[in-house]
C-alpha cells in the first residue's frame, strides 16, 4: 500500500512563506509561470510573499499541462531525454500556453528571470516539458528580436520533490547553478493536497494525526 | 474604520464545495476561466468538486486582469456602461488573456457553457470587462467559423459579492437567467483572504474570534 501524506492548506502556505526569502535572494524572479492546475495555489500564495513594499506584484502567467501516463513501454524505467517526451510511457498535453498578445509576442520574457511554479515534482516529465518548451520559445523570440547576450534564466519552485527515479531531466546548468528549489523532499508517497480533499476537516485531522505520530 | 472579514482556506474550500452542486445543475460548465490572481485558488478547488466520476476534469483557462483605480472622476459614483470601462475612475489591464493556440483559435469556446471564476465581486468592473471581452472574442470566432445558433453561455461564480453600488454591469440576460452565483453576499467590508495573510495562524485565530463573536 502506498503511504499517504496529508498536506493542509496552512502547510502549503507556510512552505511558500519559508521558501520566499531564498527565492527572492537567489532567483530574483521578475515573472512567475504557474503550471496549472497544481501550480495555481502555490503561485498565488508565493506572490504575496515575494512582493516587496513599494514594488508592484510579480505577474503570474498560467500554463496548463496534462500528463497522461500511457501503456508502459518495453523499457518502463528508462529515462526520457529532451525531445523524446512523447515516447511511450508519458505524454504531455498543453491545455493552455502563454498568451503571446499580452506578453508582447514573447519579447517580455527575453532576458528575464522567470520562476516556474508547480505543486509536485513526481516523474519530472511535466517540468522537463515546461522548461524545454519555454526555453525554445524564448530562444526563438530572442533570435527574432536580434538581441545578443540577453540570457533568460529559468528557475523552479515546487512544494514537494519526490525522491525517486525521474523520467524527465532538467537542464544541467539549472541543476549546477542550483536554480531548483523544493520546499520539501519526500519519498515516493501519495501526497494528498488539500484542494483534492472531499472532506477538508477530515483531511486536516488526518494530517494532524500523521504529524503527531511522526513526532511521537 | 472599514470592518475586516477574515476568511480561512478551509472556508474557501467549503464555499466552493457548497456551490458545486448548484453550479453542476444550473450552469453545467464545460470550461472554467479563472481570473487571476484571486480566481486561481477557488477555480482549482472547484475543479475537484465539479469532477464527475468517469469524466475528465473540467479544464481551467487562466486570464490575468489588473484593476487600477485611478484618480476619482468628477462623477465618482456614476456607473460605467459597457464600452466605457477605461473612463477615469477605473482601468482594467490584461496581464494574460486566453491562449488562442491551445484553444484552437477560440473555436473551442463557441457554443460552450463557460464558468468565469473570481474571488470577489467588489465594484464589478473586472467582471464586466471579462464578460464583455470574452463575449466579443467568442462572437468574432463564431462569425469567422460561420456557425449559426451555437450560443456560448457564460456564467459567473465568486466567493463573495459585496453588496454595494457597482461601477460595472453584467449582461441583462445573465442576471435574468440567474447565471451569477456568489457563495456569500457581504457588506462593503475588507475581505481578508488567506493567501494574503503574513501569519496564517494569526489569520485563522482572527477568523475564529470573529465567528465566535458572530454566534455569541
């Protein structure tokens, strides 16, 4: 039986609060991209904690990605490499992408520091897809603008990273430069997020019980 | 002094849960459009409660609208009429609009039942803008497609409607057909949403105190 881990709304709030100073200091994001639906809640909370007095809010762009786990391939544990995400095993579908009209045809992303936000890094497939496709779009925009040397820097924030074999990979420079932050690293557990709870009081009670057991 | 009303995450969760059966029965939405940042959290929660077993999730498209209250005009209390939103007093700016590529150039909206989600209906300016602009885009897509009789039906869900003089107006048919649902109608109070709280435990304590006082 897969172990369940219950996370309350206030836990999510505090994980964002705890991460915010490091995000501000190390990533200095000028824009957030929330991967929906799971990234919506942490992105909105994080926006409050990233706001500096006197400055406007950091804008959030939402994208929608759905991960369909298909029939296992003959090598179910083999890692995907960039460009191969749609091989048997996993398929990412865009339900929403960036709105190019409000973004000024991507040029507002060129040379920016962008924080990608999601709730969980499970197989890493969705994050790989998001980073790769965003980098591709930004590079195309940069070339179109004829701008040299304006590097767009992506960083990632997730509430939970599952410590397991990943199918997706993230760019080497992102990992080397430590532009990846998970508020918590957990085992390969079933994380129960509050927005999926049918009975939120029972959900909170399960979380409290779990925390009491852990500290006993 | 403006009265403050503290709303906890679990309150928000329960307001969505309570509204879901009526939304399913009366609005039967096929798509949600979340007005960010405030609509992100209720839209994500609502998605869980709108899911029917065996059916896929209702997709969420996020749009970003910012309301800037400018210097008061000489007639600060006059209502805006459609087309006049940018007159002195209020100005809505798009920070994100629909992604036309994933939406198949709007044609996936034509003839659909669409639920617009936001956290609060305050002056109604943002909602007026959202409905008017979405209707305009859908009508343009419908004409382009040459489709007749496929009416797109918008409905609205907000957590709180402030019972006050509104600057914005919503379409007559929407109001006549009761396609507007506020989980709660409140006075012209300052609603403290949890995602804006610096200290979430204190926020919850204030909410509990307020509820105790109300039921005393």
